[in-house]
C-alpha cells in the first residue's frame, strides 16, 4: 500500500534582514547531550550500596547510567544555497568578515512551519565556484536563542543565479573568472571565525540556566585555493625560493551588470603543489589570509 501523506521535497526559504533566499539545505538545530556522571559502575563491578558480589549473584550485570544530567545547550548548524543577484551573498559575507550578530528565520514548508534563531554569528563561510557553473555559498552559524514560527508564506519570486562570467578574482599572480585566463578552473575561499560559547552560572535565569550567555569571536582564519589547468611547456613560478609571496585578491562579483560584492583580501600564497594523475594535468595555488585579511 502506497503512503501518500509524505511531504514532497522542498527548497526552504532563509530570511535575514528582510531578504529572502532559497536554500538547498538547512540544518540549524538545538543541540544538547544527555550525560552520565563519570562514577558509574562497570558491568561487573561490585555495588557498594547493596554489597552484592558476583559470587552471590553469578553473572549479574550492574545497572548503569542511572545518574544522568543534561549538558549545556547550543544552537548550531549549517545551510547552503546557490548565490543569486538579489539574495544574501553580500549580507552573509559582511557578517562573516565583521563577526557581527544577526537573526535568522527559516521556513521549512507552510505545512511544517519554521524557526527563528536570534543573536547569530557566523562560525564559517565558504564560497566556491567552478568554471561554467554558479557560485555556491555554505555557512555554519551559531545562535543564542530560538523560537518556533508558523513558517510564513511561500516564496515564488524568481532569483537569477550568479555564474562564472560575472565572477572575477584578480591579483598580481592570478586572474580568475570573467574574461580572465581561461586556464583557471575553480576558486574557493573560506572564512573561519573560531567561535566559542560562553556559559555562566545561572546567567539566563532558572528556565535558561543551561543557555549560553554570549558568543565570542576567535582569531579569524581565511584560506582558499585556485585550480589551474596546466598546458604543455607552461611554467608557474613561486617567486623567490624560500620567500613568502604576499598579494592582494580583488574579488568582484556582479561584473558590469550589478555590483553585488566588491572586496579586497590580504593574502600570502603557499608554495605550489604538483601531483601526477591519470587525466588532464592540474595544479592548485593555495593561499591564506594575513594581517587583517579584510581590513577589519
């Protein structure tokens, strides 16, 4: 007998500062563990409370994990979406590089409802694109509180995808996307803010005593990679041997159509790695952010 009541697949709607974005995944949840105190009995230990032994009860197995407690509560998870012209790319990028607080609303479906997470910060944000494809955004967020919502209305407005032809990264070493070198095959960059929950004793009151009281932004790390197709006889220099090559990435998204995101990143190039493989020969240039990578 067929089951007909199961809800079909749904591309949920993410809303930040009134701007809506279709997500292909969203998994931010309330996280709390059930912990057992560390002085639980081993399977064959003697229970001093009853003075029973294996001799008196041959093969007896002790009851375990009867002393339980809830852990502190966290609100963490991730979501991803294909970047669009009128979507949340610039908003999330600025929140990630500045470490600012913001609120997140998500609608799973009108029949399911939604959730609102407040006082969120981005732990990590990744941008990735391959030649000829569209830009993907993946974010991991942490929050201080949440509440269930009715999910809102269905979002039907069309959103145009950001593709390789309106994406460009330029520096003294590379020119990726747009009308740049056609041998560049991919680009990805990640911002990691190394967040840390801060808990205090009873700081949230009796009903919220296990909630975090604040979110601390740690040392920001910026990393990335440029994929390159290698041509016969082509040589890629790493600069002076043994020296670190500093550079500035000029990231421009939107091209001549619209200024969606325009930002510079202070980076240092790692030495190039060469690997043999069966198939087209490729190499990659890895970089890491230096100083204040985005000037903040």
